[in-house]
């Protein structure tokens, strides 16, 4: 009792002067705090290492935000030992008490929401509103999973046989390695970590090097919540040094990964091998990439469609797993849609995320800039460039916003996840053909349809086979509970984050039968 039903964290409202004014203040505050050395956090203690890695502002790579200590084999061993010790106590802490730690951590994150947003604006180049939404999503995950654990933690009587009492309950699996991407650096990290923690599994958390300082925000939030030592361990490190070691370690019980298909498949393969001394199968949750399409039907509302396609394709520079990277347009409306799309793309303002006037900013890191740059060359070879915004700042990790047409459904631009501001436009002569093109990749994460035809929308419900489908709405911005999120095919294994099945993956069910 006493816990109100789950509600999504309110969105930022820039018409409220205090909310607008809070950002420059928080950015200045974070900037003043930046520049130091960030330790690991193992067994409740800060651990400094010889090896450190700098993290910088992608809009100005000369601005160093921190030197982040790097876990090697020895530190991973220490973290696994600390987590193993914590597990013996944490697994028997009641679901209510575990949920309370999440409620406290959510409160801590709410109190620091602007500061947490500012770290994202500076470390990964996320726009103000999107950074704030990322933090809000992280808070939502904690609030939602805490309530889910209360639901699943209630004892459950099975069957009605007289003279027999059957009791089903869940126990945690053990030590969880949480390996996260840089693109939703707070939300996805704290979502995976808090799900593991609330179900009773201590966490070894490896953030992406590109967002390692934001990763430290989790340490701050969990410390403020008073989480017992060893339940959460912050272990950034070079994946070439400790990635396989962590995944293959016999004491790891589960790996909770979000990232690229390539790394996700490697982790599944390594984790499938039972190591000497290992007495369990490792569970792998792997949320991977997408190649998402939006279909524009011949009767679509173009005012809506153009706006939403642009936001889905170029919001946060197209660096979302849910981003629209293919737009499939029905023949009769093709010229009209493309003309308006091109005009709108040429109007977008590009520059540092720190300035809220800019719609699009830099990519999160120089390595990504190089990789997306290569895809832009491929786009030139495979299709006709409709938009190439090379009026971008010379300094920083920018790439030209690119729209390419006349690509075939089997071209690399139409098949491979680019993860940047590159949108492919394709033509279809019927709605059926559009669906076929949309479904014709290895991925099945998100998709969208703009149409006024009830018949076509119904057809899309059934035949547009993706994890999250949006009808007359863009393909990004899923909310916890309302749009529980995740895909299938090579977009990943695991049930939807922010949904009612998610926590079950972190536990093993037991049944005790008593003859009475
Ligand atoms: P990535 O696969 O390069 O890295 C993800 C994490 O894995 C990082 O922490 C990285 O250091 C680590 N890693 C790399 N090699 C490893 C190894 N051998 N062993 C253990 N860990 C290793 O992905 P990224 O560039 O950080 O993120 C972008 C990708 O994530 C895109 O493909 C995007 O679609 C995907 N993504 C998917 C979802 C989803 O919900 N399905 C959400 C966000 C991002």
C-alpha cells in the first residue's frame, strides 16, 4: 500500500522559464566539476588505476571532461569477488526492501535531473530536451521495475488440490554483467542495472568508453540511495582487455547487453561455452541494432509525416536504435513527399547541442564520425544524393546530414545499420510492396506507417513484423510501460524493456510443494 501507480516522468517544458534557465546553469556546473580522474567503484570503494582513458566533448574534442580509470583483469576479478560476497546477502533481502532502494535512487536522479542531462549534452552531444528525456526514461525504469518486483515478489499459490500447498516464487540468478551502449547512456544503463539489482542480482557494470563519465552517474545515484557495498560495481574498461574475460568468467550468471549486432552475437557465442568450474548456463539478454523503415502511404498527412520522419531520422543525429533510416514512399505521393522532405532538411540548423537553437549536433565520437563518413561515400556510389548538408562546423565530430534516393532494397545503404544522419528514400508501387521492402532486412526493431486507410493500417498491424510499430507516429521515443521496447530477428533476444515480462529474465522460478 501507499505506492501510487506507475506514471511516466513529465517531459521537459521549455515554455516554463525556470526549466529553460536550469540548463545553462547545469551545464556550467558540470563544466566546473569536469576534468578530474574518475575512479572505479568496487565493493563500495573507489579504486584508482594506472590505466586511464580520456573522455571529451564531441563538439570540441579539446574539451576533456574526465580521465576515466580502466578496469583490467585484476579489477574485474575484484569486482566479481565483491559481487559474489554481496550476493549471499542481497538475494535474501526482501523484494520490498530492494524496491525501496530503487525508489530512493529514482528520487536521487530526479533531484539531479538537470545535472545528469548536462553530462549528456557535454559528453555525447545530446540536445537539451533529448538529454532530459533520457534521464526521465532512466527514472521511469527504476520506478517501473520497483513496482514490477513488488508484483512478482508476492507469493503465488498454484492449483487448488486439497491437502497440498504449492508455492511458486522467483530467485535471482547470480552476478550480472551489464554492458551498455553510449547512445542512451543513462537510461539504458540504469534500466538494465536496476532490473538486475531489484531482482536480487549484484551488478558489474561496464559502460561504453564514449559515455564512461555519464556511466559514473549511476555510481553517484546508487551511492546516494545507500545501496549496500558490492551490489553495484562500476567497471569501465577497454573491451579488448576485459570484454571477453568478463563474459567468459565462470562466476558470471547473466549478461545483460545492449549494443551492436556484431558485439551482441560475439557475446552470445562466448557465453554459451560452459567454463571449467561453472555449474550453470549463462543467460544472455542482447538488445541489438535496427534498420527501421517508415512507410508513407499515398493518402498520408504530409505535414505530420515530413515532421515525424525528420525527427525519427535526425533526432540525436540518427544515433538511436529506433531511428528511421529508410523511408518507403508510395508512387503517387513520391514527388510531393520528397520535395517537402528535402526543403525541410535544408532548413535544419546544425551545431553544438549546447545551443538549443540547433536541431542536429555532432556524432558522439570521432570513431563514429569516420564510420558514418564511409557510409556517406557508399551512399554516393549506390544512389542519388538529394541532401548533403556540408555547412557544418569544421571542428567537432560532425558529418553532413544526408538524404539519398534511388537505392535498391538490397543495397548496403538499405540493409546495414548506419547509426548516423543518413536517410535512404525508396519508392514502392503498392502498399504490399512497401511492406515487403520494410520487412526485407535482418532486423526487426521499429517501424512506422503514415496512412489514412483503415485497411492499410490493419494490414500493417499484422504484416509489418517489427518489435515496435507506430501508426501515424514517428518511430522513436518509446516510453516505459506505454511502449515497452525491443525487437527480434537480429535486433536481439530478450523480452521488452519497460514491459511486464522483463524482470522474469533475471530470475529462476522455484516451486515448493507441501503435503498438508
Ligand atoms: P557496441 O556494440 O559497439 O558497444 C556496446 C557495448 O559493448 C560497449 O560498452 C562496448 O564497450 C562493449 N563491448 C564491445 N566489445 C565487447 C566485447 N568483446 N565484450 C564485451 N563487451 C564489449 O555498441 P554502441 O556503439 O555502444 O551502441 C550502438 C549500438 O547499440 C547500435 O547498434 C544500436 O542499434 C544498438 N542499440 C540497441 C538498442 C536496443 O534496445 N535494441 C538500444 C540502444 C542501442
